[in-house]
């Protein structure tokens, strides 16, 4: 399947944001001067900065931190200006990312880029040990009108009577700031052509202007209302349809709070986070636990959504900290099951798939996908169109760097392992199996797999040329050899039915049988992905251990014997018998037809039209 080139560098990407749900789940203000992320990026933010109990603040608070109770999806069309597309940035086709707090860009560099290049959408690849995943995730920044000032004035700025925001923007502390909609900020009487982000004094009271158009206040990248396709010009680099109820998801719902019993006897369902926190029915005190500053689990007087040991939360290496890794799961985290496994890639994948399935439905169901593949088909290719001027997505004969949009919907570098000439940046994520189907990812003719052995992984990518896996291993769950090699090929099929068939055969070969088909199917789903495993032996060991310990499998030895397949001799005899019966029936039918044809006609009857009488029966009229 070849993917076609998108028109005029416009790309469509699903971006997400954790937020306080609006009334009636209808968008009040379109997003600008703000940050968004892909699904994994949103969970990183919530898991690390919002729900961890021992660092969340006042135990008597009435909501999660910053009032966050939902996730929104924005189907963004992005067309960055040519100056950004031609530049060198961390994520191809995007400018550099910049953080926003309360509508204010917290970094001078982003503001400098905006006044120089005009409005743009920025992106940043993230791969910190705050959570675990199989590939990087992405954060995005969208600038808006007057990106250097907050939504409203911040005290103690002169004349400001507004309350302080929940997060004080760096540039407004101390002294406060004017608000971006203040008349004086837009006219800036003291410096009406202000376009120098390094002038920190003026930056707090006047809206920035473009350096080559100092009469114009920075417009922001959001296109005017009704615009369907961004142009890449100032004031129009991204567009999306106003959000409605279907574009919002309640965190209370997905974590299970609104299905949890509340009240003294659990006589009703909990209404929301606050109700659950105060009134969850927890007679065993399972959820009345949190961590103290020393990492001890202590009793809480309220129900705790989530908490994690400080070794996994506040140390330099976070999930990679040896102390965090050494902790038993029950000593590492407490709280609702939904949030368990912050440092587990598989658990993070499952959480992300729940959100993807809610917003994208059947397009991603049972595929492990977190992006809508249909959006990738019309996207601009990642690799340079002009092969004489390669970029960071132009593959070499050593298996990289390729780029795939399957990671967050943007161009993300990856590599193919097991090539004849080994790739030298093997800290990058492994490419998805389908990377060579994406537009512009045609592998160089010189790229060769070093072997046809699936353990080397390269042959699993179905690269053109003589790069297939050894055919004797098998090609489907029903005939693959029950070895590490067969397991790896089964994974690469990216089909849960094939994986389940392979797993059942493996169980049967060891004398077991599947007693709960649905649970077994769910378990098999966890043992493949759209990328191959970095360590095949560890993945295969995990697969075997899961089957050995599965409640869906009966290892008692009391399994009913499988019906033997029909032998070749029996099959041959059956075919011969059927053929003989058919011959006898045909002969009988022909005999009956002959008898009817040659029976003498009764006296007085004339031949039927079309019958030809024999010569001795012919008479003249």
C-alpha cells in the first residue's frame, strides 16, 4: 500500500490536552498560547504532575491539581511557514517547542523565533524516565495573540485587581504583568514598535510585534473562524473545528470512579473525584493509603486516587532509579488499578489505548494503534523530497534513519535492526513493521538484512529484495514452528487471531488446553505490538511465563484429547466412494431418459414438433 503525498505541506494531527471540562462539554475558547501533546504525553503530564498524592498539595482540596478532570482531543490541521519548514528543528516540519503558563510563553527563545519567523506550531520529542514506553512521545505548542502576556493582568501589576493565577508565569514574577487584552498593552505608548523579547521590563506591559512589521501585534497561529485549511501565513498556521461533547473524555469515568460504590454501605455510585475521595466505600481500607516523604505507606483519612514511592517520582533517574526498580509492585504504587504501572511500558500502552479507542473507535481497536492511520496517508512525506539534500528522515543502507508518523502522528526517527551494515544510533526506537509503506520511506537498494533469521528482526519488516524470513519457519499462527523464531514471526503479523492461534498451539504442545477463550485472547493481545521487541529472548520468556501462569489455561492434564485429523487413506477412500455414487446416479438418469425417448407412441398420436420419424414410419400426406 503506497501512501500519497499530502497537499502543500498541510498535515492533520490529533493533539490532546488535559484540562478542566467545560460546562456542557462545549468549547468556550479555542486553544492558543497553550501546550498540547499526543496521548502518551498527556498521561506523562497527569501521572507525574497532577495525581501523585504526596506531592499534590492540600489534602482538603476539592479537585485534582489545577481542577483537571478531563482530556480533550483536537484534530489539528497544521501548515507551518516556509521559514520553519526549511529550518533545522528537532521534529521535522515543526518549529521548536515552547512552554506556556497562563497564556504566557515562559521562554525568551520562543518569543524571539515568533517575532522573527512569524507564528508557528512547535513540537518537542520527549523520552524522559518519568514514565516508560517503547518510543518517544510529543508535546506541542501553539502561539496566540500577544504570547508574552497572560490572559488577564497579574498582581501586583499597577492597577490590577485580578486574583493570582494557580501557576505564576516566570516572566511575571515578581511585579506582575499586564493582561494581553488590556488596551495599553496593545498600543504600548512607551514603545509602540516593541519587538525585542530580551527587554524584560517592556515584556511585562506591552504586546510583542513582528520584527519586520512593527506596526502589527503578534497575531498568533490560530486561523480566523471558518477557515478549514491553514495557509502558513501569519495569523493562520493551524485550524480545527470547535470542540463538542464527543471531543471530551472524563478522567473520572475512565479510571472507574463513577462506577465505584460510595456511601456508608456503598448504596450508590460515586458522582465525581471529590465524592469518591470523601465517600468511597472501602471497608478494607485498600484505597486509604499514601506514601510519606520517606517512602513508607501510611494511612490516609480519605480515598487516594494514586500515589507512588518517591524513588520513582523525585529522584534524578525516576523510573530508572535502582531503588524504584527494586521495589515490589505493592511497595511502589497505591491507588486505583487504572493508574498502576507508571514505570511499565505495557501498562502505559493499555491506558493510552483506552483513550485512543474512545476518540478513534474501530480505527484503532485491537491494533495497539494510538493514531488514526487514515491521517498518515495524506501527510507530507518525512524524508527529503530532494534526495541530493537528505534530512534526518532520509534512510541509509545501514537501516536508518527512517521516520515514521505512527509515533504521535509526527515524523519520528527510528531504525531497522539486523541489517548487514549495522546502524550506529541504536538508542533510537525501533521502527514499526510497516515503516517502509509510509510515503518517502523506500529503502535504499543497498539495504540488506544480515540473515533470514527472525531473531535478527530485520526480515520481519518485509523489505523489498532478498530480505524475507526463512520460509521453513512458517507464515501463520497455524503453521509457525513453536520456537522463538515462530513467536517473532507471529508477532509481526500484527493480528491477534494469529497470535492467539499460535499461543493455543504452544499450550497444546505442552499438554495444556485453553478453558477461557476470551481471557486467553485478551492475554495474547498483550504479547505483540506494532514494533518488534528490543530483546526477543526476554519477550519470548515473558510470553511463556504468562501462559504457564494463566488462569485461562488448564494445565491439570485433564484436557479432552484433540480429534485426530483424517488420515490420507481415509480421505482418499471417501473421495472414491463419492465419485462412484455420482457415476451410478448419472448412469441411471441417462438410462431413464433413453427409455422414455424410445417408447412406441400410442395409436393416433403424431410426432411432436422437432421429432424426426424414422424412414419406415414416414408417410406422405
